[in-house]
């Protein structure tokens, strides 16, 4: 035991010494070595050549790509060129994805990289040599993030002819530059919360990745990359974002070789197909299917749709309908089947008409587009939840006694209309699913005229409704269903659980679109809705409360539900009672110390990934906030995102060259400050704040 403890302490001491050694090297500028190289031995007047900023990094350190990801800063250079010389932007080699704790994703380079730019010299040069120079700035990170800079220069002679130079390094990084367009089929389309890339790079590709290049203020969510499943060749990459999609597709072969391909909102090549959106300029490719193939695929897809997991609530509703109707007159069962089929066709025709209407007005309308509307999801969520409560026996859905007496002769029509709306509701839940063959049929239909769209949607409706229609037509098959009895109530209750599972799925969609506050608001509304249903079942339907008071009670509960829905998200704001941060300055710090108050200083930066991780996991925590409030600790935020000489001086006074740095000054002028570790935990911070 003692030997193990000694070894553990030795390992920890070694790690600390190594970290300090790297930090000291970074302070001396040794973490990154920057030089300028050219692909020519001399400058020929009027003839363009290439120059590269060559960066070499120490092991464990990395710099950043032109889009750094969640945190970081790209490398920049401010050129100082002779008169008449022009230089283009950097050409960036394909980066690596750097995944860190706390779901932080960065894009950058380790080891070495070469940022290439093209130089256009003037036609006349009146000197025998030229000095190309500039000031390069970068951010290099390991456990620490340290901004770096260097004045780089390159002197080249002016000649009438020149020889190639530095060919090995330029050729090596030329192979890492993205090609203008993919060399394999790629489709870019929309899905509920962003853009989807579907690509077929070939069987030799072991990994396909997408590196985004967002425009200003464009947010990129967590990218998911799904390899082909058994028997398929397509990769699917989903990018949660709003707006056009730009970036680089990177393939990685089994031997480790990597190649990049530019992907822009209007691709310059035929290998990329963009489905119709507001921003599309080039028309999409026409499907190779014929009309009859599209109709057949639609029918087959609708038939298979009954077996898809997301359509399980549809199947459960059908089964319950069969069980209920088995006790009725068998001649009416076929009428219910026709009514259900009519509901299915009505919904599909309405969906086709809505898509045609929106497409003719230039809007985005694809399969299941209605699930992109949070109001639609919220309404369907409420309906599904109420139906589940009804099946569980919380309350019953029926007309009042007086209305039932007056409409007794329309009882059969009431039953048929119920089957009709059951068909609409069941199909409405099925539309977000795509079965095999259905994707090809929909892709074909949405690129054709009105007649073809209605024909394909009708074939899908027929395939979806056919099993129900056949069972209702062949009444002899009903003998295989069990006789009515007490067990039917248990089956009815069981059928509520698939509907509750559907409600969970709808909440997941709502959360992915609008975050946790929307989910909490929806749950509060469902709670109020459940309470209303329980009051109806326990008091209204039993006759305990009169109808006048019933309406008043329901109106009040409705107001409560609406108020809860619209006000709950703001009350759930996690930053409402956060730490009160003050901007750091030497004078403000000294003033707080002179007043005898405890002070906490957070030296941080927006590009510091360790800082962001510490903030998320250790600083902005409920227990820490409570200690700050209870001890009246003055909190200063020393934001080093941009250069600040005062903060730089403060860092140097503590022997640091970068952030993060956390310093706690206990109350009292004679008490020395406490310097916290670079990697914080909640317990370490709480223990440090307890020092008096």
C-alpha cells in the first residue's frame, strides 16, 4: 500500500514538472516556431509565386484552423510588402478534429502545418532583392492557451528566371488542400433542425468527416456522422444550423491517407446535388425513376411503413379498433375500414396539396415538413397525451346525455366519423418516418408536377391503409380475434403506453429545436392538462359539479396552463442567480482589497478551452454561487480575449504567460493570495474559498 502511494505521488510530481516545463518553453516562445518559405529560388517580375507560413509545434500543443470550433483563434498575419506586390489569402490544409472534455470540439493542427498564399509581383522591379515580411499571430494550446506572435521575413533575389525550391514541403501540403469539389456523389438537403449531407465516397473510405466554415454569427451545433449500414453505400452527416452550409468534406482511407473536398452552398461541380431550398440557384437533378416505378415504390413503402418502429402507435390504434369492432355487427366493420381508409387518403392528399402550395410560393416544403413547426408539434403532443389519459381511464370522451339523445339516430355516422378521424390521426403520426423504397418515391415525386405528386402520395396512402382495409373486408378473418370480455379493458390501458412513448419522442423533437426551456414549458402545460382531465373524470362526468361551474373551472385551468407555458422558461433561466462578475482593473482590485473584502479573480479568455471547461464544471455551480453570496466575495473577470496590457502585467506578476489563472484573496490586507490549479474542480474551488 505504501509503495503504491509513493509511485502515485511520483507520477503526479512528474506530470506537474512536465507541465511546468512546457509552460516555461511556451513563455520563451518555444511552443511554436514560425518561418516563411517560398516555392521559388528567385522573384521573376510579373510572374506569381507562392509563399508559406510554416508552423512547427511542440508535442502536445496545437494551433487552429480558419474556423477554430467551439473555442480558439485562427492564425493570422499582417503583411508588410514592398510597393506593387499583392498577396492573396491563406490556403488552409485540412485540419484535425480535437475533441476535449465537456463536449468541446476544436479544429486545428498539431506537429506542423503550412499556410500557403500566392504572391503577385509587379511587372517592373527596380532592385536586385526583395524582403517579404509580416507579423504573424497565433494561439497555441495544450493545458494552457498562450497567444503567440513573431516577426517573420524572407529575402529573395530578383532574377529573369527562377528554379523551384522547397518542393518537398509544398507538395506535401498541396495534397492536404481541399479539392474544388467532391469526386463522388453528394446530396445536400434540409432536415428538421439543420442541413444533411448524404455522400457515397466508396468502400475504400473508412471515415467521412465534415469541417464547417460558418459565416458571421452562424451557429453550428453538434455534428453527427453516420456510416453506411449493412447493404448500403451512403454516409449521412447532420449539421444542426440555420442558413447555408459551407465547409470541407474529408475522407480517411483505411491506410490513414486523408483528402479534402470543398462544399459550398452553390457547388461548382456536377457531383453535388442540392435539394430545393430558398438559396438554391442550380436546379436539382431529375430522378431516374419512371412514373410507374415511383407509384410502385410509393405503394411498397407505404405497406412497409406499417412495420417501422416509429409507426407503432398507428398499429396499436388499428389493433384496438379491431378488438372494439369485433363485438359489433360484422357488416359495419367494412364501413369502418372504408372510413379509416378515407381518413388516410384525406391526410395524404392534404399533405400533397400543402407541399404544392408552399413550393409554388418559393417556400421549403419536403416530406414531414410540418414537424419543423413547434406549434404543430405542441398541438399533436397535447392530443397524443389526452388520448393516452383517456385510454388509461382518467376520463372518458363522450357527448353529454342531452346531445346523445338528440343525436341518437346519427349514432352509426358518429362511429364512422370516428374511424375517419382515427385514420387521419394515425397517418399524421406516421409521416415523420421513411420506410425502404419510400425515400426514392418521395424524391421522385417532389421534383415532378402536381399530377405525379398526387399519384405517388395516393399510392403511399393505399399501401399504408391496405392491411386494415383487407381485414375489414374479409369479416371471416375476425374469428381469429378473441371474444370480447374484461380483458378488453386491459388491452385498452396497454395501448396508452405506445402513445406515451410517442409523446416522449415529440418532446425530444421540441427540445432539439428550442432547448430545455421549451421542454420544461411543455411538461408544465401537460401537467395542467392532466389535472384538467382528472377533474373532468372525477367531478364533471360524475355529476358532482354543475355545468356552469364546470365551464368556469375549465376556463381558469386553461388560463393557468397558458400562463405556465409562456412564463416558465424565463423562471427556469439558470443564469438568473449567477455570480456577479465585475470587469478587472488594477485600481478596482486594489479598492476591493483596501475595503477588506475577499476577492476572486478569474483570468480567462473566450478562446481558452480550459477556461470554458472550468467555468462549466467548477465555477458556475449552485454550491459555488451560494458561497460567493454568503461570504460576499467580490468576483473579477480578467478577460484576456483581446490584448490587455494591464492583465498581461498581472499574469506576469504571478509568473504566468497564459490563461487560465485563478487567484483568491482572502479578507484582510496581510493574508497572501491563494493561487488555484489550472484544472479546477468544484471541491477544490470550495475548499480554496473557505480560506480565511
